[in-house]
C-alpha cells in the first residue's frame, strides 16, 4: 500500500481542497500536485487573483494565508500509475482531528473520485461541499470550463481573519462607519468609543479583498465574552455571513474557556440574535 501526504492546514483554515490521492510524481517529490501536467497551482492562484510564488513552500504558505488547506480522501492505497480508475484498494483518511483544530466551512472536491467518497462516506456533514472538475492533465482540454468552475466556487467562499493588526482594524472600522454612522445615523464619537483604541481583537469576514462583516472580540470577565460592534455590509445580508461569523466567534470563545456571552444590540437586531443564540436574557435600556 502506498501512503499519501500529510495534510496542509492550521487553526485558521476554513476551506479544504481534497483530491483522491497524490500522483506518482507527487509522491516522488513529496509535494501536492507535483505533476507538471496538473494545473492545480495555476488554477488556484488565477482564481485568487494573486501571483504564483513558484516555490512549493511559498505556495503552501500563500494558501494558508488565504485560509485554504490541502489533503486527500485516501490515506493509503493500491494503484497502478496515477489515474483514479486504477485504484484497487484504499483506506480513507481520518478527518476528525483536522475538524477539531480548524473551523472548516467549505470543502472543495478536486475531481469526481474525491467528491464521490465525500458524499458516499458522509465525511463532512456540517460543511458546504462543492465539486470541481479535476485539475489533472486529463482535463487540460477543458481548461476554460475548469477555470470557471474553480473561480465560481472560490468566489462563493469567504475567509475570516482575526487579530488586531492595523489592516484588520481598518477593515472593521470601515464597516462600522458604513453601517452604524452612515446607514444608522449614529454619531461617530458614540460609535468609536473608548474601547476602539485598546488592543481588542476583531473578526473580519472577507470575500477576496472586500470586507463584508465584522465583530469585536472583547472579554467582559473571566467567564464571559462580549460580542460587540457586530455588523454586516448591506449588500451581504441574508446570505448567512453574519450567522457564520457568530459561530466562528463562539467557537473561539469556547476553546478559550468562556462559558457565557453578553451583548448589547439595537432593538431591530434582537430577532436575529434570538435565532442564533441558545438562550437570551433581554433588557431594554
């Protein structure tokens, strides 16, 4: 039995691309998509609209920077050559540790074999699953169709960044100004309160370079986290982006040991929070 490659991901990975198993050339190089006929790297970086770094480790880092991970559905396998229809035996990978570590929201199957195993074995029950035409050389004659498929899936995928880096805060403040100051007519000096200049962290959800939703990550006490300054761009509402951001917020808070969440919100937002919260205690002020 041949053994596949180790997964590429970290705790910030949200999009997982799965093939079936590495090609003969990939195994020899110990690199994902090491066969020059496979257009994976070209397709991905074209879809992400960023330059191809060319070196393997830089390519992996670029994917991780965009919250994208790599793996295959088969951990070990018997196969003649590199074609999927030549598998004679295989063992599936165990995805449990990956799913415990990373908040995977989207799984992209690179080809029919990977997609069929994902569906038949119910490998992912809470994630959005997409099928894309395989990036292997066998499909290079359908390059335009294939690029459009990958482009569409990645365009529909969102990435969420966390921290207090200047660019993350700038995106959060831009959204807050658009939603709270311009749309809801809140005075700027009230919106950008005394907490704005502290070292609080922010979540910001992007679609490519466009910020669509943000929330401030602020501790109320040792057991309670306070989701604050939560807003979603007008054009992005009703698509589940806000709900997913709150789930990401909640997951991080639980991992850090918080047991309760306390928030303040305007009355028109109460219905939304009641749908997403486990239990609510409402108080008008």
